[in-house]
C-alpha cells in the first residue's frame, strides 16, 4: 500500500519542462544565422558550433554573456528569460565580421 502511495505521489509531480534549443554556427569568422529568433519569457539553450580552426569569444553586453568558443566543439550558452527586443552579440576576436542579433518575440509577434 505504501508503495502505491509513493507511485501516485511521483506521478502527480509536474514534469520538468525541457529547454528549447537554438543553434548558431561560427564559420569563416561569421555567425550563421546572424539573426536568431527566440521566444520571450523563456530560458533557452543556445548551441554554438565553432567550425573555424581558431577559438572565438561569444560576447554580448545586451545578453550579459561571454564565452570562449573552442574550435571543433559545440559550446552551450544559456540565455533568458528575456523581454521582447533585440540583443546584439559579436565575436570578440573578430568583431568586424562575427556579429549577430538575438530577436526576442512575444506571442503576439508570432512566437
């Protein structure tokens, strides 16, 4: 009987929501896509693949994030939850070419 109670309690617990994943690629010192749309009000996982032979540093004053992107690896950056708007990011080692923007959209804007 006690076992049944434990099973019922476990089944009644809310399931942990999985984070949505979004992908960026760094190649030839450029971010692809350079414009990335994510939903407002949600924490998301950003997976950044560095296809260059050298490291780069993902940097964003708007997102308050800074992370070294090692070559040949997929690097994880968590962002959000964010209000609707545009949040610029760049590669610190290639600031003239490695640039992009995260566009955060609310439900009324199609997200």
